[in-house]
C-alpha cells in the first residue's frame, strides 16, 4: 500500500556531499513523497577513522539546502552497533552463520598461494562445519553460512533480473573478531529495523545486493524492492570526478544555482517523464516512478543546468528568490542585504529575473537596486559622463522634479530631452545608466527609474550632473 512506502538515504560522512549522493537522495525523496510515504536519513558512520562531525554536518547542510526534508531524526549507524551484533548472534544460534577462527595472515597466505597456482582466490573457511566442541579458545569472526550451490537472484526494478552464482560468493564476514559489524550486515539490519521498503541506490551497490539478500533470506525477513540506478558520468562519458568540475552539491549552491533548479536538473539525470525537461516539484512528485529510470549512466551538462536554472528563476515568486539570494550570500561569505535593499531588490525582480542564468547573474543585473549613493560608475560607464552629458542630466533632473511617475510620462520626458539636444535615445541612455546604476549594462532606464522612485532617481541624477573638481 502506498502509505507503507519507506525509502532512505544512507551516506557515509567522509567528505562533502557528492552530487551523486544528492541525486540518489532526491530519487528516494520523490518516490516516498509522491506516495504519501516516509523518507529517512541514516548516517553510516561506523568507520570511526574516516567519519567526522564536519562531514556529517556537510550531509545535513546539503540535504537542507536541497530542500529534501526527512522524517524523524537522522539515525547514526554507529549507535546501533549492539543491535548489529545481536542479529549476528541470532544467526549463529540459528545455524545460518558460524564462527571462523582463521587469522588474517592465514587468509592472505591462502590467497597468495592460490594466485601463484592460478586457482580461485575465493576464501572458503575451513571452520564452516566444525562443531562447537572443537573450537579453540581464540578470537573469531562470525561469517554468513551462504548457500554454496545454485544462484542468488535479484529482481531489480531498474536493472531487471540479475543472477549471481553462489559458488562465486564467499561466506562473508558479518561481525569482525573485535565485535564490530561489517557494512553488509549493518545495512541489512538497519534497513529492516527502519522498515525500508525500497532500496533505491547507485548501481555500484548491485553486487552488494546479492550478499545482502542472503542475509535477509537467512533471517526470514522481507527484502525491499531493489532499484539500482546508473551513476553520473562527466561530459566525456567517464565516471564523474573533480577533473570534470564541481562534484559536491554545495559547490553548486555556491555557484548560485537555485535549489529548485538543482532538484529539477538532478531528477532528469537518469530519469525521464516523456519529453518533459522543465517541471515543478509538485509535478516531479506526481510523475516520478522507478520505470522512468534508465539503465545507462547520465552525463553532467553544465549548459543544460544553466538553462534549467534560468527557467526556474524566471518563474519563482519574488520573495522566494530573495530568500535564495540571502542563502547564496551567506554561503559565499558576502555581506547580508539590509531590509531596504531587500525591499528594493524585490520591487526590481519583474525586470531582472526573465533573463538571469544564476543568482550571481541576477544580482549583477540588479546592482542598481542595491548600490547606495553616491553611485560610483565603473570605468566604461564613467566615460559617458562628460561635461555635455552632465549638463543634460542636470536639465533632466529639473524636468523630473514634479513629473508624474509613470512609464508613459518618463518616456515622454526623456524622449523630449533627447530630441531637444539632437540625440537619439540610446545616446541619452548611456549617461543615464551610469548615473542610476554605475554600469554601462543594466535593465532599461525606465525600469530602473520606476523601481528607484522619484526621490532616489532625482538624487542620483543630481549627483551625476554635479560639476567635477
């Protein structure tokens, strides 16, 4: 039943949150949220040497920025170690696991000899069928008593039927001699106890599914629906790495990609709904299913991401865009906006967001609404403020003092001023841009004047028109 759907994301806190992990989290989130189910977060922090609090926080930050809310508290796998050991003991008592006293040196010696002789290096423990009465008083690992004949079949919702020969799988260690669980055991126990119904994860875990399925079956537990999704590759078709550019999800946040655009783009990396490329969160939740996931690796395409970002920026409501900008400024260590700047930027959004490709691009276009007097024009803009232009601006300032502040009135005033001096409007627009924005490229002068209002516009023009020392 749909209300029983439970998915999870279980990253290891060993660095930044990878874009592939983010995509996997999104797929799990969409599948659960679209079916009224639950989406859980588990931090696989049993590797104490590599797991750090900073990396755990990076995962939480990445999930939060992406807007992938999870149900309940994040689960620490390390804190569940006693439960993992308990299950290993149950399997030992039930005869589906056994004590192995082989040392690492003995195992390595076997593999070295097998390799030298051209034999299989698959280690078959000599302790599998030794009775308890003949066990030495020595440290031991607990191994799964895996089937030696036949096949282990995984019915995968993405990959189809995948078959593994049991004689190619060893009796894997589940509990080490120091009492710590292996990844294979911990994942199965945690997924079972958390009620996970769908294991949606990268296809680099497909081989793990065979071993994990054997634990499920040994315990008599229901397996989740397996769904192994292809990895993300770079534009060259090779596995995504730092040589391709940004691999961490927060690197995209620092680029100024809106979270909604990132969700849209990641959803299309390996999943499709007909020919739809651009869609809202609500549509993604309604449409997402496992049948839409392809078997081939998806390729990262920065130009397409930029196009998706542009589409979302143009359609976001103004308040949400300002909130995204505030987050972006904080992430990149830039000064926060004052309330006055936020108000003016919000008022300017109608003439900014249609062509912006990212949040920095939008801020650049909206610089006129953020700058405070005196406006200091950049080099190119300053070149348009010669003595003649300043004189015209001074004249225009007088005409605007008591003008009705509408687009039609402003167009009439500016056009008349240009004509009176034998100028095309473009020749007047350059010094106006310099005075209002300090830039040679900006939104239309009419939009800037309407956003800034009469008082601020007249003040900026008056300062630009003032005689220079």
